[in-house]
C-alpha cells in the first residue's frame, strides 16, 4: 500500500501528511481490536480471542499447606506503574509521528524499548497465583510488542532523516510499527480485563 506519492517523496511536508494519515489509520484499527478484547481464562496458548468470556475464569482453590508465597497485589501494582510510564512513551511517539518530529520519535523509540524491557524483567520476578497467570501472560505479550514498537519507531525516525531511503521501505516500517502498536494495546487491554476478573474470583 503506497502511503505517499513518489514524486513528492523528498518533500518533508508530504511525508508528514503521509505519517499523519497512517497514524489515524492506526487508531481506527485500534478501536476495532479493543471492541473484541476479552479474557477467556484458558491456559491454552492457541485459544481464540473471544468476547465477554471473563466469566469463565474461576479462582483456583488455595492449598493451605502450599509453601509458595504469591505476590499478586505487588505484581498488579507493578503493572499499573509501568503501564503509566509506557503509555506516556507511546503518546510521545504517536505525537512525534503525526508532526514528523523524527528526533523526538527516535528518543521515544529508545524509551519504549528500554522501559518495556525493564517492565518485562520486573514482571518476571513476581510469582503470581494460578488465577493471575493469564493476566501475566497477556502483560508479557504486550511488553514484547511495545519493545518492537520502539525498534520500528527508531527505524521510521531514521527513514525520515535519510533522504536516500525509498518510499516503499519507509512505508513498510510504518506498517510494522502500527501492527506492533495495535498488538501491544490489544494485549494490554486483555491483561487489564484478566486482572479485574482475577480480583473478582480470588
């Protein structure tokens, strides 16, 4: 899909319009994915993403003789803190894309990559109870996608600064950035839904 006219490829204003139109497309697709976001509660990684299945999650009986100490509340607090930080990074990268501010986009991309990696490492340190396992899995998937958003944000920023980069290359990097962006938010929303369901059932 060509997002810009080739004859105007080196026109920064046209490139900015191209990125703006594509960013709006990101949010349109994002809205569609959030409508069907849900939490099935299944431990099967191949289970389909279905709507309104949060009621299927049931709390697992706790064994009083189990020596494992779960850190559910601590993990949820860690997720919320990191979500706020990453949301701020995503907002900055989105705004930078819209106005074709490649310097800010590159910085935001680096922050997205570093913050998502730190959040993933932190999440892995917590031992959560079985009822929170799906939420933790969804959060992990979200962070992995955020990391990729950061990588492609840096690539798009480099594309914008480098006039020797072809239109098709830049378009592909933008599309990949959009794909990972949507996937990151999709899994983040699912993690939030799973957390709320787990809290009701624990």
